[in-house]
């Protein structure tokens, strides 16, 4: 095979590999965002009720 044909055959493989890593990274980010959206969010406010000991004259 001529030398330039080998160079053309190697280059697309590198591009496909880099593209695949990009797609994997993008998919991981999307999954992370979906999990954060489902699991995240604010919890409703609730009162904190706990008995405490007060000094003798504070009542």
C-alpha cells in the first residue's frame, strides 16, 4: 500500500476514538444532570421541636 493511504486509514480511527470519548463524556454529563434533577430539589420546611432545659428563672 502507498504510504499516504496508511496515513489516511490511521487518522479516521483517531478521530472516531476521540469522538467516541466525547460522546461518552456527554452521556455521562447528561446522566449526572438527570440524576441530580430527579434526586435534587428542596425538601418542604418543617418545624424543629425539641425540649430544652431552661435555667430556673427563665420560665
